């Protein structure tokens, strides 16, 4: 399996899943200001979870809500599934999206408690083809700050983030590789993958 960059310092792992409300804007009308506002709202919610002192299970529920509110979850999930999504039924795609969302929340949300006292700050934006990059800096206790870049799109009809770059590493491409490896081990059986994702993370 491809080595995940998030198996290095645990300070990156929580931010791998962040992100995932939204400004109702017409398709293809995305502006840098709107993208920045979206990420500022997401970051405010993330910072509130980090500072909440809630239990791990409560933080995971909050994280899943943030991912669903601010991320284009259907697009992210189907991209993670890859080519098998084309032959999957509508019911399978829906079930996979739900299972993938929970999997991401558990996989990364469990690490929130390690980041008490940390915060994320929105810095600047940049147009990138039909996407807008919103760069943030993550500050964690006792660590040097590091870049977390949200890629925002309005392809769904609303402004949502569709990917994260953590110190330049493409988060959802990494997840796509890992999901692909999981599917290969199950002989390409999407239903088996869905069942295992519901338990994994």
C-alpha cells in the first residue's frame, strides 16, 4: 500500500479530515471572497470543536457534521471510489458516500483531543483554474505552524471545499489510493467495501 504522509507526525492527522454550509451561489460564480468566507466559517467550527473539551465520540459527531456542511461530500466520496463508481448502482453510490463520510469522521476525528490549545487561521486566497485555494496556517502547541490549503469549488451549485492540501500533500488523492487498495483486497466488491468502511476508522 502507498505510504500515507499522515502516518508521520500526529499533528497532521486531525487536519487531514477537516474540512468537510454553505453559500448558495450560482454555478461558476465562485469568487475569492466567497471562498474565503466559506473557509472562515469552517475554521471557526473546527476551532470550536478543538476548544470544546467534549468526549471523543461527541467530537467525531461534530466533525462528521462539519465535513458534511462545508465539503462537497458526494464529489469527494465518488472520486475516492474511482472507476468502480461508474458501474455502481445509485443505491451503492449513496451507501458508499454515507459509509465514507463516517469512516473519515472516525479516522481523523479521533485525533481532535490531541490538539487542545491549537487553532487554525485563514491567511489568503488564490485563483487556481476553476478552483480557489484558501490558505490557512495551523498552530498546535509546541509545534511550528504548517500550511493547510482548502480547494473550494461551486460545481455542486454551492460553494464547498473539494480537497485539502496539507503541507502540499493532496489529502483526498491519498484517500483514493487507500480506498482503492481496500477495494482490491475485496476483489472489487463494492458492497463488501461499504460494509468494511462502516466498521473502519
